[in-house]
C-alpha cells in the first residue's frame, strides 16, 4: 500500500475489549483506538482492569472508557481510576446540564440516530473541524451497543460538524460498504467481532481490520 492509499483509508476502533490478548491483537492489527466498557453490560470491566489493559496500549493508540448515562461524578471517578485517554459517553442527548457536568473531561459524545433530526443536535453542539462524536443506531430504551444499523447517508452529512466515528451493526462483511457510503473518520465495532456477547473472536477481528485496510474512501 502506498502513502496515498494509506491516507485514504479509514481508521478503526475495536470496542468492548476485556482481555490482554484482545488488546495485544487490536494493537497488532493497527487499531487507532480501543474501547473498554465501564458501565453495566456483558462487556463491562472494572476501572482497575481497564487501567491494566491501558498500560498495554502504545501512545499512538487512543483508549476510550465507555459509559452509558451514568452519574457525571461517577464518570469522573472512574476516569481517574481507568487510565483511559477519553470518556465515550452514551448519555442523554438533549440534557445540557448533564453534559455541562462533564466539562473538563476529554469527551466523545455519542448520538443515537433515529432520523435526520440528529443533524440539528450536531449543528448546535459541534462545528469545529476537530470535534469528534460517535453516531450509533437509535433503539428505544437502549443507550448504545445495539448492533443495529442506521441510515449511513445521515452519517455522511454529519461530517459537516466534525469527525464522525461510525458505529452500529458493523462487521467484516459490511464495513467496506459503510465506509464508501458514510466517509467516516473512524469505524467502531464491538458485536460484529464477537462469537457471543462480550467474547471477541480473533479471526473476526483480523477480518474486520483487513476489510478496513483494503477499503479506500471514494
């Protein structure tokens, strides 16, 4: 792959990692980011294990501590203990007070995409070129990690407001299509590389990484 092709390829993130072997393979495969779930979930780990896993990650790979709509003070506490670079928070999109309470924490906000209405939220909350946010599918009553897809054309339009991390139903078989359709800054996968919820399949991790590397955004 030449330098031009490398620049045109999309970054990828493996999320919901739980073991040292998962982390080492993610780094070996060239993940730009790895995610550790600290909220209640089949993928949940505690902040102490997160801190140990983060120590295995080189400085050029970003570590995300992933939270649902948890109490902001609890998020602050767990971030301090986790050693993660940023908090990826799947919180209440329409509650400014909640997000103000997280001010000062390196933060990636997640938005659940039900329809094009999410673009108005992004226009209100973002707009700088290096603003980074995550888009996931809307499922009633679920904060994130549903494994469902949404309209990738909305994700493509969302790039007007910052750097899009595209999540939701991605797997080795459809990530190339997603990159072509949405032109995301990064793709994020968790359930699409699992043999069961919370257990990563290293073969699927390799397939996903290869699919991303072989896909040039057009």
